[in-house]
C-alpha cells in the first residue's frame, strides 16, 4: 500500500512539474506551437552536427558542406536520457520510445548557430517518454551551423563535425 501511495504521489508531482515548463523567450509568431499544445518537458542537447563536402547539384565545379546527421545526447539536468543520432528522430535511453519530426518552420538564431526549428512530431509508440508528443521545438541553439569554408572539389567526401548545444521542448496536447 505504501508503494502505491508513493508511486501515486510521485506521479502527481511529476505531472505538476511538467505543467510548469515555460516556452523560451524570443519565439517569433511563425515558430510558436498551436494553441492546443503546451510544452510537456524540455531536454538539453550537447553534440555535433555532421557535414559532408559534396559537389553542388546545380554546378559540379562547386562544392559545399551538406548536413548528414546529428550526433547528440539529450539531458535532463545532468542525467543523459535520450539520443538524437538519426535525422529527425529522438530516442529514449530508458524505455526505447522514440519520436520522429518533420520541420514545419524555422527562425534564425545568429551566425554559426543552428536556426530554431518547430517540428511536427509523430511518436513511434503509445507508451514511454515520447508517447503523445505532438510537436518539438529546438531553441536556444549555440553552434552547429555548416562551415563556410574548407570544402572544395579537391576534398569531396570529407567530413566535419561541428559542436552544438540546444534545448528541445517536447509538446503535447493541452488537457481538457
């Protein structure tokens, strides 16, 4: 009985904590969540964006860095809880639930920083950390943008890893 009461209390407290997540400051109108969504939880990410030097599709004599994959760990405080190692896919380390996302809108975040991005989300299961997630916001980005130099037709296929950090806000439908 004590375990049931403790579990119920922990559940109530975690729901109350989730309800207190506030959106980040500086969101433009085009990147805001739908009115029926609220941020459920936020995870901080540290990692890299991987880029490959490739020939331009429109001009083979030019080359540019093209994004190929993220390689990041997501943290709740100092505890690693999820990964982002496949384009537009986040996976929980504890329950293996995952959510995919498609970019709906972006907002510039300054030179050398990844833009803030709103993703339409599709949870891959009905249980676990990412169950019920309807959208994702990448905000408070630092670094991660493609390099502006170092890619030429002489080094096609070269890879570079650019460090970044960001906060990922995971939204669910508002209750009621």
